[in-house]
């Protein structure tokens, strides 16, 4: 089954791949690795902002991380032409806008990790970092970047 068919089966709709807002590129293909710049939490109503442990609940953070995952997939599709070229999700690095006392960053980032496994199955299992940040660009709740292994 193609990844597009899998997305339809899961009723997952990818957003448009957004252009960078600063001096960087959204992705870089090097050999068989695709590096995708950090994608910030963004939903149908705009940026998903807030600080976990202060004005955001865990479930809202999970959804914010999932939105980052959708944006990562959109960038990968823009870079490769088709998500069928993705052989494996290699690594995610996630930053969670949270208070010093919030310690559930891994659970927040599962919103993105679970999405990768939903879409790619075992090939979606990856190495990962889930880090607290005192603030993130534009006040967003989560930012995640990714490395994908791709077919030649």
C-alpha cells in the first residue's frame, strides 16, 4: 500500500509545506538522508502557542507535537515528491516549551512519534530527543526536526 493510500485510510490530511521565515532552507537532502528543519506547532486556526505546565495541558501538547509531525511529513513529501521514498524515520529532535517543573516532555513528543509509526509502521520507529525549552519561536508549544532515510 502506498503511503498516500495509508494516509487516506487513517483520514490524515497533510498541510501545505510552509516556506521558511528566516535565512535557512526547509530541508536538505544529503546522500540517502533527508534533514528537515524544525517545524513549529501549527493548526487550522494558526500557531499552537503556550507553555506546558503553565497554560497548556498535556493533551494539548500532544496535539501540538502531532501538528509538527504532520508538517514534517508535508516537508518530506515536498522534498521527495512522494512519501513512498521514505525508507525509515531515523531521528526526531523535539523542543517543548515548558516550565522548569514540567517533566512530561516525552509524553508530549509521543504525539509526533506515534504519528510516524501510524504512517510508516515499524519503519516509523526512530531515535529521539525530547527537550524542555524555556521559550520557542513565536511562542509555539513545540518544535520538532527530523532525519529520514530515503530510497535512492
